[in-house]
């Protein structure tokens, strides 16, 4: 189906892909895997023609259609439903022609082709895909520009799935999805009728979909039969063979070197020694497993605190005056491992922010240990790292008064040693930036870690290392993730955030998956209810709150600019420079508070969507 022959791609003078060759089976479901930075996205771009290979060729049968998600998310006044329908360009063109065509023979051909491509069931198929990816009826008919970037990428994915290309290329399709949508996508891809090339770091997702693994490492491609677990077994066997072969080669090398050293000076054995010098020069080194610092996660253990760490008693939490969650009764002890489950928009992040003390209860009570320290990880922290600063500068700025040894020691726990500690953040990979964010939030040995989607930038091996580190950590863990393997291996208690509250879910991750799939079988009514936890009246109210907050912020900034103008020019009559400075300081505080109110209102509005 898809043949890659001796492909080499150089970026910035360095060979990212170096003489790679692979033959994908027709109709195969192939998982493309490799470490962060190995070149997976580069390979996808080369296959789709976005990059030209320096050498080699890519061939496929004539007329094969390739499908992949464009880098730019769809936007504008079109709705998700209209955007997905338009993705089938042949259907769109034929439907338009059927409205204007006056040639009876041609019109007959058009209708025949429309029937052949199942054009009249397209609206139903488009809606089904959108529902599976989390769009209820109301959301399907809202303008694209009313959605956040993550939801727009879901529309792009829906459009790609609807277009049904002969070869479907997916690069981390689950990154913008919640667990429920991932389960739907998995089921959809299992029955996809054509070839799939899937980049993913989620082992359960790969195991349940693919029948081959294409591994990219050191610029080379190797195709393995089976799913990810089968690949792991084969890779372990291969590594054991390499380790054995390397040990034998090292012994042979040492023996040759010893012989050369002893016999080069003797006339009687000089020729034999010279032949061994040539043998040594021709000996190709066998690669060994690299001790990769990008797999380094080591959370410092906190001092002991008496339980409970946190209790919630009929608490409500939300933004401005609108609660997102109510009737919260929850207790977290020092050894608890919680996973927060539920669809995006149901309030998982809101609950996490309450536990992290970034939000306060609107009703009820929240009691927390006064000595408790919390480490809270979000994707925003990764994105907001200063790209011009180094990990050492970031950590030094937060660990004020600590010695350089202590600062470097904390960085070393997460693989930032030597030159890596002084590399600008902008030159680090996504996985390295995620590790740095984790290093920063755990600098004071927190008693509780709250991790909101911590695996998005991590490859499979790094995720396994994170799991091991969390299991070795002695504090409490609260985790939000769509990676089932991560949840299964780290959480021993599940909390379902749904229908405006959060309650313990009695069962395992497998039980929860069965629960979600059973709701799908009933037409998704339970999902729809979860997605509509905030009704339209509340959404309208949230929009008003956001507009008012933005207007208040603009007014305060305008007043501050007037004070700045007064400070820069002659002092106004009746006012001293000291009074102006005092007013300026007060306005600074008011602007900061207004910015926070506006951000919270905007976040609440997005959650409602």
C-alpha cells in the first residue's frame, strides 16, 4: 500500500531520518512510535508531501487518497456540522451540480454517483462522528469561532474521519480528547475499512487498534507484527541479543588489543599483529541501550502529615457567582491516589483548582491541613515557561535562598544535568518542557500532587517512567488523564465528575469503560446530559459576566494610563506627586484583581461550551 525506500530527511543540516525503508501492508493498521524528537511528525510530513526527502522515494498505488489533519484548526462562521459535511469534496461538488445541471444524461450520472457514494446518509454520518467526539446537537450548529482551539481540532479530526481517505494518517489524535471520546475513536478506527498510520504514545489505544508497529529510532524504520505489547516483547528480546553480542564483541576487542600490544614489536609476530589491527579497525561497534536522561522522574517525598489532608463538606465551586459543581463531599488522605473521570467541560479542572486552593468554595466547607504543600501541574504551565530562560534560571528564581547545589539537585531529579540545565527552554522538546514544569512544581516536596493531563508531551517510555515515579512517591496523587494505562497503574480510587457534582465511582477503570460504552449503546443520553451540565441560561449569564469583567478591566487600565500621563507631565493642580503614586499603586492592585476576574469568567464560559 505505502512503500518508503531509503528515505533521508535533513533539517538544519542534521539527518532526522537516515536511509529509512519500510513497506506498509495494504489495509494494515500501523502504529508509528518512537522517542520524542525521533522524527515521527517529520516522517508524516514527508509522506504527505509537506517536506521533500533529500534522498529516497515514497510510492503508493495510483489514485490513492491520503488524509491528514492540517496544522491550522478550522475557523470562521461555519458550524462544525457544515465543516464536516464539506470535507467530502466529491459529494459537495455533485450536490451543487445536481441543483444546476440541465443535461438529463449528465444529471442521471450525477444521481447514480451520489447513490454510489452514499451521499444521502452523509448528514447522519457526520452527526454521528461529531456526537462521538463530544458535540451535542446544539454544539454542532454553533459557529466555529465560538469554540476553543481544542474543540476546533476535534472538528478537524471529525472532518478527516468523515472524508474516509484510502490511507488515514493520524498524529496524536487523542491529545485534545477526553477518555470518553478516546473510547469512541478507538471503536471507530477498529472498523475503519482502509489503511491507517497512527502516531500515538498510548499503549492501550495502540494495543486495541493496530496490527503492526513501525518503530522509528536513530533515523531508521523497523516494522514489527502485532500491537504495542507484542512490540515491547520483541524489542526486549532484541535488546537482550544486542547486549549479549556487545559483551562478546567487547571481549573480542580487548583480546585483540592485548595481542597487538604484546606482539607489534616482535619481528616474528608483527604481521599477525598488523592483521589484527586491520580486523579491529573493521569491527563495527554494536549499539547499546542508552541511559536516557529524558526518562528521569524522581518526586521528592514530603514530611508526614496526619490525615486527612483535605475534606469537602457540601461544598460548591465555580466562577464569579455561578457554581460549576455542587454538593461536594470528599476526603483525601496522605496515601490516596485519585483519578478524576468525566467528559471535558464537566468540571474536572474546576475541582482540581479547588483542591489546589486556586478557587475557594462558594458554599459549604473546605478544610485543609495548614502545613500541606500542593504541587499543581497543568498544560498552561508548560506553555507559559519563558523560552529565553534556562531550567537553571527558572529553578533559581523559585528556590530563592537555596544553594546552587540544592537547585541543581532538584533539576537533576528530572534529568536536567550539566549542559541540559543551561539550555534555553525554547530549544527543549515538548517532553523536556513537561519534565521541567514537573520539576518546578515539586521543588518544595509537596504533600499532594495534582496532575492535569501530564502525559500529553511524553512518549511511551517517558510515560512508563512517570508511572514508576508516581508509584514510588509517598504523598497523595490526584490525576486527570485520558491515558487508561496511566490511570490503571497509578489510581486506586476513581471519582466521577458529572451532572454538576463529583462522587466516588465504585469499580475499576475497566468497569468505567464498560459504563461509558453502555451509555453509548443507549444513544448517548447520559453523555448528552453530562455535556449539558450548564444550561443555556447559565451560559448566557456567564457571557454577561465575562463581558462586564472585560469592560471593568478596560476602564481601570484607562484610569492607570491617565495617572501615567500625569506622572510624566506637570503635576495637576491640587495633587502632589505622592498622591499620584499612591493612586497608581491602588490601580495596579485593582487591575490585577480585574484581570483575574476576567480570566476566571472566560474559563468558566469555555467550560460551559
